[in-house]
C-alpha cells in the first residue's frame, strides 16, 4: 500500500513539474513573439516616417458595390518624393480617354502636398496628390504600424472614389 501511495505521489509531482515547465516555455514564447512584433512595428514606423514603404493591396471596395478580393498583386509604393500606384478600378467613370485608356488607377510620378500625421491609438494618416497619365488623384492612407494594416482611399478627378485594404510591407 505504501508503494502505491509513493508511486501516486511521484506521478503527481512529475505532472505538476511538467506543467510548470510548459507554462514557463509558453510564457517565454509569448514574450519572444511580443518582442518580435514590437521590432516589426518599429521598422514599419521608421519606414513610414522615412517615406520608404509599400502597401500590398488585398481588397477593393467601390462606392457602389461589394468588396472585391484581389487575386493579382496590386500595390502603392512610396519612395522618397515619388509614388508608384497600380490599382484596379471598379466603379463609375465620368469620362474615359479615347480607346478606353490603360484601365485602373495608375500613377508613377512625384507626389504633391504630402502630409504625415500621427493620430490616436498608434494610427498614422498620409495624404498626397499625384498626377497619372490619364487622371489626377487625391490619395489618403490610414496606417496602423502595430498590426501592419493599411486603408487607402483614392479620389480620381474623372471617376468615382474607391477604397482599398492592404498590408504594409518593407
């Protein structure tokens, strides 16, 4: 009877010890994950402030219609004093160039009136104007460096406005 009691106590102690070790390793993993996330957030914030970032777009939301999830790579890239925009367009066009034009929202040019503002809860807002080959665009971007998410709204001169969601990549 004593042997069974000692054996049961040993098993209970081993289980308790193993559980404590597992909690320590889970805690260490969560601390490491949090540090990695903070480092990534800092890198994204530095890229935003240095005007060297890219937003990979994953969905488009036209003013009159449902959200469209994109399967092709589209992006908005800011590099120093220029912006490179290649986005699809779904919506109403008020005027179209002869022959239909190049389609979508495309601009590779120097931007004007670039403004970066820090808002509440770690949110940053960027706005600028840019001229493409076929239209003039007012672009506003809301970014959250902590999650790496971005919301883009483009207001063309000759088309209805459209919004996009994406991820900030370095």
